[in-house]
């Protein structure tokens, strides 16, 4: 049986991943709708503040989009 620490760690990882996916989806929408211009610099602090999240999920979402060449 898993310990409480393992369960909490797994839960936190799943929850964080879903937040990254939500932020990624929003960033993708902003790009595709033209709210963010081609080559425009994205400020992770500003985006995080606007989305009400920390900078980490914004950073991870941006990396994900970059990997997908969006």
C-alpha cells in the first residue's frame, strides 16, 4: 500500500500537470487569436499575474508550446 507521502506527491503532480495544460491551452488560444503577435516576447510574470497562477506553470506551458513549434 502507498504511503500518505506518495499519494500526496502523485496528487500534486497530477494537479500541477493539469494547471500547466490549462495555461498552455490559454496561451495557445491567445497566439492563434492574434492576441499575441508573432515573435512577441512573453513576460511570464505578467502572464502569471493575469492568469492568477505562479510563474512555474506559465514557464512549463511556454516550453511545451515551443517544443510543438507554435
